[in-house]
C-alpha cells in the first residue's frame, strides 16, 4: 500500500528560508524552514494526503495506532507496546549552526528514562534529559554541494597543534595574552585530557563573563579574527577552517564555551552524496547545508553548548565517547544499478538512494528496492511510477509516500532521484 504523506517544515530559527522549498519545488513560507519531518513521531507526525485510504486517519501516528499490522507489518506491530515506527526521516536545512549534542545508547536511554520517571520529572519539562526510552543514532546525506559539520573528538596531537597555532597568533599580536591559553593547555596534558577539558569548559563557562573559560573564549575569538585579517594580507594560516568556524560560532553564540569546544572536534565538509553516521556518544553539530537525515525515532538529546537550552553536564559526560576517532563517513553499498544503500550498525533504519537518468526519448529506466519493513520515500528530482506487490503510485519532485511492508520488492520506473528510509532488518 502506498499512502501519500506531507508535512509543514519546522520553523526553528537556525533553518534556511529557501533551501527546502527550492529542493522540493514548494512555495516559500517566508519563515526559516529547518526540518521537514517524514514519519510518525509525536512531535510532528506526517499528515495523510487522502485520509480515506487509511480508514479516516489524518496523520501517520494516528493510522499506526489504529491499524498497526496493516501499517507496520506483524513483526513491528508486535515488537513494542504501543506499536511504533522505529525511524524518522527529515529534510534538514541548516542556515546557521545547531547545538553541540550527543545521544545515548539504548541502555543509557532506558535507564535515564526510568530514573527521571521515578523522580517525578514531567516528560515535557525543560530540564528533562530523557523523554523516551529509546536511543537516537542518526545519519546525514549531503544534498547541498557542501555540508559542514562537527563530529567526534579529534586526535589530541592535532588539538595541541591547533593550540600551537593560537599561541603563534597570540605572540604576534599587539597585546599578547598567553595566560588565556595556559589553563587550556594544562588540561590537555592529563590522562583523561578530553574529558577534563570538556568538563572544565562547560562548568567554568557557566560563570558568564568572568573566569578562565570566559577569558579563553574571548581570546580565541580575537585570535580567529586576527587570523582572518592576516589571511587577507596573504599569510598562510594553519587550521583556517577551524578558525573560520570559531568566528561563525561567535557571531551566533557570543561567549559560549562551545566555541572553544569546537576546536576539539573533527571539522568535516561533506560533498554532495557523502554521508556521516553518528552513533551513540558521538558529540556533533551541523553547521550549514542541506541534507537528508534519518534517525531512530527519539527525543533524547544531551546538549553540550551553542544553545540556550538545558545542559546537564554530568549526564552529558557519562554519555560522551571521548575516544578520538576519524570522521565517521558511512560509505554506500550498491544494490543494483542506480541503487545505493547506507546501512548503519543499528536495526532501526537504513537509507536508500535511487537514481535514474533516461538515455533518450522513450527510455524508462527501472530500479528495484527490496523493503526490510515499512518505508518512507521522498522524490527530490524528476518523477517515477512506483509499483509493489499489491499496488502502485506516482511520485514527482516534492512528493512523499509511506509504503507498507507487504509491497515487498518495489520498482521505480522513471527518471530522477528518490530517497527511501526503511528498517535495517527484515
């Protein structure tokens, strides 16, 4: 069964006013458009275009609650109470940086949710960490020509080289302030350097305009601006991209300790078609760009800066993976001509990209995808006739459909681009 779905983009302040509308051929709302949610998450369940095909249900969450076996299949319908779609698909457009954040493992989510329930903290309380008992790994596929992000801790040796660059800039300034960098450097020398630096930045940084961290943030921002001035004069600046990020973050979140914390993290510029996978414990922030995001359906976010929202330092430190890692690219596997599959190491979701070009007039390319469970597909270019075991539907740029698992192997006949999210286990 193919069920047409739609939604209204979330108007978070960091969103782009043009990117989602341009991608999908929609009229601009005049507001920031940050995320288009495609799924059954209670925060913004997708509307059903024709409620008549879904027993009168007006949105996907309502239909799943009323007809779980029809919508999800017997396996998923019986796997949880209440039955739930385990993934959420989004079109995400970052016009300015998002908060630094990390997500818990399944075990951490269950334990944290239970403890906060026992403590009587309302699920919608601003200071609550765990709003459900689920983990929230995610991936992002870059749709824009470039997509910038911070993800995971970089090697300590590289962090020390960034510090050396800052010291050189400081020494060359009119009024050196080496002391501003001293406390930062001293914390990079211990056995738990990354843990200690993050702890210090967040705790001391809550003191506002006073303290070592406030001085450090102010000085690092000044040195990053000095680097930009020197680069205009032809100077070669080490870690230019990282210092540019410092300048951007300082404009968006002046004085925030996350500005310095960003220097501890891998900075990556994805090219169109590249994918990042962000598992539990990986601290990250999207900086700018347009992408397709797929995640486990959860609201559990532990924030670490670049936000006015609640930050629980102790819980964040427990969740974070401080192991320095390379940029977590997720390469695709080919699943037939024009079909690329991105499979993370969790059962909740996978992402499939279907791509087809007509060789000439009258040519109708065919692409096939075998579902692992219920699926959501959105067409971002061209148009297709989509047919499964029981029914068919037409989709064109901007259209999205929910696909029930009984459709089995589905065929895309046409030319263009479609992204499909489904579960990662049969």
